[in-house]
C-alpha cells in the first residue's frame, strides 16, 4: 500500500546525506576544495528542506514508513519502521540547520576542512537524523553508533595535535562502552518480548509491573544515551572532546548531539516503559541526577578559563536542566525542554564560533592571554555579549522562553522551588560567559594571572584552525554566527513555533496514539491548542536571571577575593576537589560510568522492591 | 545451561570494563572494549538459541518442520560485529597517533586534559 509522498520523505532524509557523503569522497580526490564545500552544503540544505517538509507533514499526527514495504498485518510486523512526529522532525531540522551553519563557517577557510571533513560531517548528520526518526530500538543503536563514530573521527581531525587525539580517544572509548551497555539492555528486552519496535515493545510491556529484568533493561538501555547526554557522573568525556574538536564540530556536538541523549531517554521511556515503571520513581531518579549534573556543570563552568571548556561545562549544566525538564514527565515540560534545546543550540553554536574566531586571530583560547586584545569595535564583541545574556535567559530570547515554560511546568508538577534552580544555573553559566566576554573584548576587571602549572588545563592549541592567522574576519563566518544568533532569538519571538512545539509534545507523550498509528495506521486524535508562551512570571524570572548573571559577572571582575581567610581556603579546596576528579584518565571515566549506572539502578530499582 | 550463557555474557562485559579501568596500555584498553562487546554477542546469541533447533533457512513452498533458532538476534550480532570492527579500527588508529605525539601509550602518563 502506498501512503503518499510524506512517507517517502523520512528514509530520504537519512539516505540523502549518506549518498552525498560518498559523492564528496569520490569528488574530493580530483576536484577542488570549493566543489566539496558546495556539494556538502547542497546536501545539508536538502536535508534541511526534507526535515522541514516532515515537520509540515506531521502537523496532525505521525508519518509512518515501513522500509521495503514490510507493513504489519493485524498489528504483527517483521519490518523496520520509521515513525516521525513533530518533535523528532523538529530535531532533524535542528541538526540539519546547525550543519548548514557549521559548513558555512568552514567555507573555504578552515584548514581542517581538507580531505574527509565534509564526508564525515554529512555522515554525522545522517546518523543524527536517523536516530531521531527511527521507531525501532535496535536501529536507534545503529544510528547511535553511526553518529558516534563520525563524531569520534571529527573530534580527532587534527591528528598531529597531542590533545586532539587524546580527547578523541576518551570520547570514543567511553561512548562505545556506553553503547554496548545499551545493546545489552536491548538484548534483554528482546529476550522478554521478542520485539524491537517502540510501539510493539510498549504493547508487550503494558500492564506488566516492573520486575528485575525490566528495570535492568531500562537502566542499561538508557546508560548509553545518558553517556551521550553527559549526565553526571558520566559527563567527563564532553569537556575533553569539546576542548580539542574543530570549532564547527563543537557546534554540532554541543548544540544537538548531546541533547539527542535526552531525546532518546524521553522517547524510550514514554513509548516503551511508561506503563511498567511508575512515573514517580523515574521522576525522582532523574530530578536527582539532573540537579547533580546542573550543579557540577555550573561549578566547573565558572572555574574555567579555557574558553572552549567553559562553554562545554555550560552545556553540561544546561543538560542538567533538560533532564529536570524531562523528569517532570508532562507535555508542557517536554515542550519547554524542546524550545530550550533549540534556543540553547543557537546561542551555544554562536558562542563556539565566536571563540573559534578568536582562536584563528590570536591563536589562544585562554581568558588571561586574550585579555583586552580584541577591542570593543569588532562586531564579534556585541554578538558575544548578547549571546551571553541570552544564555542567562534574557527575554525574549529562545533559551529564556524554554526556561520560562519549563519553570511553569515544574510549578504545575508540584516543584515550584525548581524555578530557583533554573534561575541560578542559567545565571551562573551566563555570568561565566559574560565575564569571559567582558575580559576578552573590553578588557574589564583585573587581568587573570598566568596559569599555574598545577592548574594547566590542556595545552594551548598552537595553531589557528585556518591556514594562516586571520587578519580580518571572513564574511561567511560572520553570517554563520549571525544566523545562529538570529535563529535563537526567533524561537522566543514567534508564537507559532512555540505552539507547534507544544502540540508536538502532546503527540510525543501519547503512548497509545503512537502504538495505534504505528501498527494500525489509526489517524492521530487532534492535539489541543497549546498554551506554551511567555507568561509574566516567566518574563520576570528571565529578567531576574539576566540581572543576577550581570551582578555575578561584575563581582567576579571587580571584587578581588581576600588573599587569605578560612572561607576562601575552604571554597578553593572544594572547587579543587571537584576539579581534580576531572582527571582526563580513561580508567577513571570508566569507573565513574559504572558508578553512575549503579546509582541510577539503585534510584530506580530500590523503590520498586516489594 | 541458558543461565550459564547469560552469566558468561555479563561476566565478559564486566571484565572488559575492568580491563579498561585498570589498563596501563591503550592497546589493551581497546582490546578490553572488544572483550566487553563480546559479552553482547554471547547475550544476543543466547537469547535466540533453541535446543535441537535448526538453522533458520527456509525455501518457498516448504513449511518448516522443526524449531529454528531466532535469525533476528543473529542479524543483530552481525551488525554489532561490523560496529565493533569500525570502533576498534578507529581506536587503534588513534592509539598510533597518541604514540607518535606523546611517545607513550600509558593512560597514566597522558596528562594533557586535566580539569
């Protein structure tokens, strides 16, 4: 049975970047660099168009594609399915859009962009799109690995740099181990149910109270995704990978790949486990882990002076907030998180690209070495400061809107105090970025001293990423940064977008609707109009966190801490302790991974003991 | 007997993770990761195994007369092996580069990425 054009779009959105990646590989042997740039850009724009068409096609329900025409009979199936709803299509759109901006930034200039860069970027994109569009747990693992392997290779693209290969190795080892644990969980689920599709799995588990095997499978399956999402204490790889990866790759990793982990957690829980593992247990577990992640991320973010690591830890802090938003387990919470993710992706992408500009001009990423060297005349200055304020939640930016909606969902779920957490985390991370921007661009405050050898945080990159240090900023780079920032603001200004995300979140959390539409082609019930928009309390809390960020940044710039004192030495000892845990040692990271898995298993398993 | 296979699978994953944890050599860490992954092969094959089951080969027109083992998990294990080959190759290539740039493959001596 032919289901029309829409159901062809989903496989095409995955296949097209893969085919184009092969084409780029063939072409780049004999053609000029310009042609590879062009082909990759065409592929990314086409993928963006296809995902946008999918967003339009999923307005009133889901688009279901059985590959090879292996349709289910009487609800039983042997085929592999892609199930697209509005949020997954939106995620694919985000990934393709960020890839366009990253490719635009590396257009002609980036030295790293020789050779296999373009092909790897397209494979990365294909992996991410497949990951969000699939309706099958094992295929999710396969796309997870595809996106993982391309990301590992892209991180280690500068193979002559010692840091680069080490960061890539840490990233690859820890993420692969997490993925294999996920596969164990998938195997256990298959042993129990004989199914792999989300809809079929959810139907088989429905009504079964959670026993040891189901809890074990849930924890194992989610561990891989949570490693990717950089949930503490499995977040260590993220800063290592971000500090060494080429700048455009950081945009993709921080903006969308890490958030895919949270997406997968939400998808798997809501479609497969929602009826067997009680919501309050999952809620408590992920609230706890989210709070821990947000705390560790904010603390480490503020303590950094390596700009890329600073941004990386700010991503970890925000992932903590996303996990908290997921843990509310309400459509409004999901809508808030989705908007927050999009807004955060634009802002964080722009910040990474701006930091990349600094690296290309001044060959340094250290807040102290860059102190006052750029000057306030450069357009980058105001973009950086605006992005810092948007990160702190300035209304009407995208991150501010996402934060406001999530805070309201938290109050509705009975956790009004979470608003304080959201304000504090966004204020502290925003303040860290603001402080760095004011120092680097405007030379405000006192100059941080040279790095003490004991605190050496990764050797400085010696080379710019472009072939020569840039004298002036190429227009393509500025356009890419401007597009990302503008995208992030648009999220907070256009009500239709928030409405669509709100409706999409209702579809996303409707397990019965997912099952009926995927297996029996029952059209989805229309979603009610969403009220996801700015409220007065949201605007006030956004303004509060922005002002708080300015105050914290001002204090850290202008108030010299007392040289001695009991409180100060306690504080320094505390920060130093947390910092020493981030050892860069792969063995430590594996130990933390296993510890984190045990904690999660205890948080979910212990309350379910009879 | 089935329990035994599951126990072996779990043991392999843990021993592999332990190998990375205690590793003093990145090649050993890479191979340990492969050992951990072997646990997933054993688990998948054990899940689909049938005593006295035949290979799942059918031809049109003939109805199968005996139990067969589950081909789905075998396909999953094959995919898993492909993934493993890619990851192992990439990790070994990175290890070579680490040896070239750091002149060591001992994770204890790689101190570049602290804090």
